[in-house]
C-alpha cells in the first residue's frame, strides 16, 4: 500500500528460536523526529499547539481511512511525525 500517511514496511520476517518463539520482525524506515510518544515525552509539562494537535488528528484519520478503504485491519495506531 502506498499512502503518505502510512509508514512503509521495508522487510518482514519470522524468527523462531528459543528466545523469540514465532516472533515477527518488521523493518521500517528510521525517522529522526521519532514517534509522537517521543515528542510528548520530550515536551514534558509544556503543551502542544492546537494547530499541531489538529494536524496530527487529521493525519491519523486519513491513514485510517486509507487502511479501511483497502480492507486492511490494523492492530494499533502508532504516531510518527
């Protein structure tokens, strides 16, 4: 799937050994800004602007629409900026 609001998986494979029983590994691009969680943690007690929050909400909504319109089920949503 090719959508600007969805992170691409570069490679995916399964590991089945003593430590990682049937684990799936997904390789994704590295983003220097980190995830939204990283940004929230870095902000500490400071607030995001309303414009930033609206933009993040719209981005997530667009990604969910793209997934659902392609009949793709998602497990959870990860914020990356």
